[in-house]
C-alpha cells in the first residue's frame, strides 16, 4: 500500500509525494508552519544537525461525492 504525502508551508501546498506501491488509502499532511503551536508537532534533525519542525497528521483518502461542489469545480477545471 502506498501513502500520499502533502507538504504544506504557509498554508500552501509546496509539494505532493507518493511513497510505496499500490493503491493509496492514506494521505499524510506535513505542515512546516507551526507558528503559535505549543505542542502537537514533530521534531527531527537534518544532516547538518539543524532542527526540523512540522505538524504531521494522517487522513484517510475518500472518493469525491458525485455532484458535490468540489466535484463540480474539479470537472470545470478539467474542461479548461
């Protein structure tokens, strides 16, 4: 099973990755904008020993309901 990883910074998607093989059933959101957070974020160190901090959580992947607002917007976007 694979996982989709969505990288956010400043409230905007910076990148989208996929890890593993097979049909994904989960998406992991990694948000580097932790300003104002007291806890609930993850810390690690990079190769140069600099501190990395991000709020990380996992969500299940769902099908878009037919004829909902998001479905209509996505169809309009695909038409160009």
